């Protein structure tokens, strides 16, 4: 027997098909990883998304510009505009922001400042809104808690009664 010769016979070539196999949980993870870029292309994670909601009552129009979604610890604003569409002055307009919505944010600043805070809402008073006049209330919000936050903004007047608009904002982690 030569040194170059081996006492072990050569292995026969075995043909087999290579297949990828993933457990179910890994398939779910792969699907989620593939979905993230697709959702980003559709703008789902766009933190600058804003929308406008409107409401009208007799002699009063309300527009609410608010963030639909934004990121944790970023600052965004909610703006409410009121237009007196009647021919007479509205002596007092109370704007009520749901405390359940506002409390989900930190570093909240109202312009003008709230006149009162009740167990259910923050109340801002606007006085003497003339015919055709527009008044605004701005609220600066910093995302504090993750998730979907919902609430209502109400306008209360003696003449028009109550006007209500619903808002919802999603805060990303």
C-alpha cells in the first residue's frame, strides 16, 4: 500500500435538493420585516401628518387643524379657528378641550391660556367675536404616551349652542 493511497474508500456523490425551511414564527418575523419598508413608502410613519376637521352651527364655523400622528417627545400643534358667520357679535365663546385627550401629552401650552380646568376639560374663553371675525386658539403638544389618543373639542355659545368636533392622534415610539 502506498502512502498516497487511502484505506478509506471514496464516498459516493449524493444528490439532494437544498430547501429553505423556516419555523412559523420566523416566517411571521420575515413578513413583518418586509412590511416595514412598504409601509414607510406609503407614508404610514410620516410624522408630519396633519388633517382638518370642520363643524358648523348657526352663525359659527369651527376648523380644527391637528396632527394625525407624530413621534414620541416631538412637539406639534393643534389649532382651532372660529369664524362668526352671523350678522351679530358673539359675546362669549367657550372652547372646551377634553382633558382625557390633552392629558396624554406633556408640555402643553395654550394660547390664549385656559380660563378654567374642570374634571373633564380645559376651557378657553373668547369674548366679543364680531361679524365675519376669525379667532384662533392654539395648543402646543409634546408626545408623551405611545398609542392612539382620542378626544373632542367643543365650542359653547348662548346663541349657537354646542358645536363638537372629534380628534384623534397616534404617537409613535
